[in-house]
């Protein structure tokens, strides 16, 4: 195994650990949309480790499918729906969660399996990530409104970095990326997405704390008069 493959494996492992860890934290909060989507990213990263280590074609196809799922539907739609729980009080039922994932899986099979769509896919993925970025900008505004400056900064860095990755994914080739250990697309993308998970989680927690504090203040208001 060459050093470049080892760096890619370590980057994939970083993403897998980040996704499974913070996904579990969201599941414990009963936010299954965010939790399961992060686990899907972790599953993709785990298969990427196997592919970079062995060149296994099946692992590549699994990683590719789940990557398409997350870029096309998982993050722009399912994860945003999960974040709506803290920004808009959206509480879907278990049946609605299952339906969202089932529909997204079916549509992902269409995206990766229908040949005539392939030329359109890069623009679709980019448009979906731009949509996600617009919502994250609103998420940052909500964090600033409650004084969560550090968490807001974390989400801003994640927003800018992930949007840059989305912009170059299918449209720009980094010079020398076939040999560069760190300055290659996959290493940068994997590390960016690994950072994305805690940035979103701690931003979510900051809004959750602010809401809990507001509710407590309202409940104590009658006793202060």
C-alpha cells in the first residue's frame, strides 16, 4: 500500500468515526433523520476505507451509492428536515421518517442507474448543495440571534468549505492530485465532511439550550411578579 492510499484511508476513517459518533448523538436525541443520515455517510466512508485498502469493486459501488444518496437527498433534504426540528419545531412521525428514507433510496437508484441522467447529475448535486447552504446560512443567523458566536462560526466554516467541495467535485481537477498526499480532492472532501458533522451537532445543541432557557424563563415569569 502506498502512502497516498494510507492518507485516503485515514481521511475516510476520520469521516466514518465523526459520522457514526455524532449520528449516535442525534439518535439519542430522537432526531432520527439527522442521526440515520449521518450513519449513511459513515457507511459510505467505511466502504471507502475498504476500497482504498483493497481496491474492492463492491465496496466502491456501495460507497458511490451512499455518496450519491447523501449528495442528492440525504443532506439537502433529510438533514435539513432534521434541523427543522430545532429551527421550526418540525416533529415528523416514525412513519414519515421511514417514508423519507425509502423515497430517497428509490430516487438514488434512479440517479445512479439511469444513463441519460448522468450528464445532468453534476448540476443537480451542485444545486442541491447550494440549497442546503442557503438553509445553513439561515441556521447561522439563528445561532447569532441567541448569542452562540462560536457555534455560528463553526457552521460558517463548514458551510463555506463544503460548498467549495461541492463546487469543484465534478467541475474542477486539482493540479497534481493524483500524487499529492494532502492537496487532493478526496482527502480535502473527506476531512471537510468529517468536520461538517460536529459543526452541525454543536450548532443544534446551542439552539436547543437557548430554547430550553427561554421556556424555563417563561415558566418562572409568574413567580417573579
